[in-house]
């Protein structure tokens, strides 16, 4: 039934500011940009922004893959994110961390040497 993650959507109060911030985080502009939704292609998955809803750090916790958790975490903090969970080694070479984006949402990252992007369907 489930085929894997396709999209993680983050509600924001200021869509223009969020679009600018996530453009820095992802390293590119969104591929879909409308007043009701902004979508970024991130390694074949979608990070979406919507201008309604309530930002927060509780609830489902998406983790975005990174090559180096410590470097990515430091970059997110440099871009204005706030500390939620510092980089932790959770075993078998897997490292995770999370920040609060400038809009109040939890943004999790994971360095997982066991994840094979080619196995995504």
C-alpha cells in the first residue's frame, strides 16, 4: 500500500520569507511557486510550503537525508534556525538532529550510510 515518502509539507506564516529561506537551505529555487503552495524538489522528494495551518514541532517528524549531519546542522543554524535536537549518533553510523526553522516548524536531518537512493520507488 504505502510506497514511501513523497512530500513533507510545512505550514508558514510568511510564504515569501519561507520560500527565500528554504531556497537557501535546498540550494535552489522551488519548481512550483503559487500563492497557495510552494514546492521544492529535494532529491526526488518534495518539500512543500503552505501559507495556512499552524507551524509546530510536534506531530510527524520527517528527516531529510544529508551527507554530513554535523556540517548540515551547523549550516542550518547559520541560516537562522534554532536548536531542537543536537546531532546524535543513534548507532550503526546513523546520525540525526533537528532544528526549528524561522517559521516555527521542526526540520529534521539524518545521515544514514545504509540508505540507498537507488532503491526508492
